[in-house]
C-alpha cells in the first residue's frame, strides 16, 4: 500500500502541503534557509498508515553549509509541530550525507525515499536523491545483500541451537529474533527490494512473492512464541520454532535457485563467513 491507496493518508499529505512550508518559513532557525532546500514527507503516512499512533515525519533537505547555518542558531535539528491535533516534526538533513548513504546502500533510507512525497521543490536537491533511491537495484547489490542476510540468518539460527537444548529462553529469543530479522531482509534483497526500518519489515516482505511463501511460517513462529515455545525443553530439533526456521531456510534456498543464485554458501554457509560479512562493503547503489 502507498499513500495513494489511503484516503486518510492523502488527506494528511494535502494538509502537510498546506501547513508545513509556511511553518518552516516562519521558524526562526529554519526560515533563513527554507528556500535553499526541499521538504520531503516520509514515515507512516507514505506507507498509507494513519491512525492514533502515527505522526507526520518530514525532512528539510539542505546543502551542508545551510545545515551549518541551522546548527549555529539551533541546539537541535529536530523541530516539532502539531497539525490538527497530530504530532509532527521537521528534521534537518544534509543532502551530501544522504547521497553518501544512498551510494553505500543504506537500505532503510533507500526504502524510505522510494515512498517519499515531495512537499516543496525549491531547488530540486531532494528530488534528485529520491530519483536516485528509486533506481532499480542492480544484480550485484541484490546478490551481495541476499548473501549477507542469508548468512546472518543461518548463523543466528544455528546460534539458537544450544540455548534451545539448554532451555535458555533469553538466549534463544535473542538469536531467533535476529534470525527472523535477517530472513526477512534476505527475502526483500532477493526480490530486488531495499528493506525498510524494522517496524515496516514484515509489512514490506509479506507483499513480495517470496514473502508470501514465508508467511505461513512467520505466522506459525508468532503462534509458537505465544505458546511459550522458547521455554520448551530440548532437544532443539523437536522445537517448533526451529522447525519453522528450517522451512524458512528451504523457501529462501528454493527462491534463490529459481532466481539464478545457486552457490555453495546456500548450503555450506559456515565456510563463507569472511566473504558474507564483507559482501555489502564492495557494492554501490
């Protein structure tokens, strides 16, 4: 879902467009630099999620020297406001910093910008960054991020083995939660989609073809956690949590092979620790 799919989100996009530019121009720290950059709406509204828990998240994207002007007169780059009873904020960000982060494949930022809504385009400085984030993920980036996250998923799943055998619920939880995190990131990477901040991770992954195959197992894991599976006595091989992670592993392996990735590390992952953990450092968006 995008904000265009939600009447409530569209309403807030319109209200932000009416209110925030004037708010910025009239703010003592932001006003002097308002015309030097662009305002971008991100966050839950652009996900089509508008409820009593959501806020209005905007960035004022400026050149680095304009950011310095704000810093000279303001103790914070985080400026709060309220609009029709809903909380919101304008965060001052550096265009140069965002550009470097995109180049380095900062996936949450790229995912955020792919859904961003331009509120003002005084200079086009943010528009160029949004367009850059919306470029198709290259095969090299796709493979590198799938490799890294698949490896981490396997590593954390293996890390839960002995805690589950020992009935060490805290250690088992820490490892299984990380295994699921990296499984979902691997899913999105495999689909050529940048993965978002963690709170939107399952929402995004579940909309992909591979994510739909994972969905029964993810839901099953949630059920097992509700049934206190972390505290079940061993052996690990009988624990329903571990069994569902094996199913998730199988889905990712099959999906990877069907998409043209069929390499030794899909099976003998532990032999490729150095390659996996350095894979993402050698690619650029």
